[in-house]
């Protein structure tokens, strides 16, 4: 592999890792922008999904592992390295996973393309914590959800931390962005899902909510499970516009689970069991 040593954070090769915010990464490079994948496993999942690498940034001690994993496949992709102090100055954090990779984004499918052939999908509204988004994608992949749709107010699933927490699941589950036609909620987007044959189940603490294992939900041929933001959950407009309101029964006086935990329970109960067996 082409190993290039960086002498400072101002070196040209450091730019995707140092001077570009997540928003600016989406505008970088040619075409659809860049994202940063972290760890060998996540990079491998991104490559398998067809994303093209631009460069690597790695601790020197990780280069043999990097060469073993990708050297034959990507012999001409530059690998930037530096002293630990320079690397931390570039990234702003210790490279606990040892390697980063700047990769080209691919055009996203439309929501219709992402859910084609799906019977169970997750729909995320207003989730801004990349750790939660990544955890939900991981649960969706593991527990039988066929696709994920995210509102335009959500954290980007290709955010470095989201992709890492998902263990590469963001590259394995089809996903697309719903535009939030009502600006801050998905109420106006639900008719689009209905036109595709999906009933919607909003995970919400409401007096008219049914249990997540209610036979009516289980019998729906196509079902969209709606998960809301970390602090306030789904907006009232989205809950009111959904076909069902669903709850996970709680004990010991606990009111609810956080978004990532609640999604895992809901996906296990409502997911496509044929995919997770």
C-alpha cells in the first residue's frame, strides 16, 4: 500500500479527516461527497456495499493489519500515517479503532426503491444522536427489518460514529431519507407510506396505544414501525397521523425505554421473523 507520512495537521492528505465537518464532508470530493468509515470491519462492510475509498488514515502499528485486509484489493489507495500526537491533532480524538477511511458516497435510493419488496420497515423521526441511530440500524439488521427510512431531521446514518456503532449495518440494510414535508415531523409523509401499502405503528405513550405484540400489528402484511427522538419521542402530529399507537409494557414503575432499546424490542416482536431465524 502507498504509505505517506503526515508531518502536521495542515498536510493536504489530512483534509478529509481534519478540516471538514460532517456537513462539509457531504459536499467534498466529486459527485455526492464523502464520509468517514472507522475500523476495519466497518470499512470492509462499506467496500462490500460498493463504496469507493479515497484514502486511509491509520496508526503506524495498524498498517500491517490494513495491508493484510485491503492491500491486494486497494494497492494504490494512499494510507496516511503520523505520530500519535499528530494523528490526535488531525482527528481531535485518539484512534481507538486504529484506522479511518475517507470514502465516496453513493446516490441514495428513493424511499420507494429502498422499501421495494419489504414487509417490515423502521422509520426514524428527529433522532440526532449518532450512537442511537447506529444502534437502531444494528438492531434493524439483526432483528428482521427489511429497510430503514430516516427523516431529514435525523442524524446522517453515514456519520462516522453512527456507522461504527452499527458495526457496518448501515451498509447492509437498505435506507433512504423521507423529506419531512411538514418541516419538523413525518405526519405529511405517512400518506406516501400508505400508498406503498404500509400501515404505520407509532411507538408512543398514549392512552389509546395497544401492546406491541397485539395481533392486529402482527397480522399487518406491511408495517412501518415509527421511532421518535431521544428526548420527546415522536411529535404529536406524527403520532396522531399514524394508523396505530403502540407501547412496550413496562414494570416496576418504569415509564419507557430509550429510543435504541425500545426499537430493539419492537423489531424483535414485529420484525420479519423469516429473516432473523
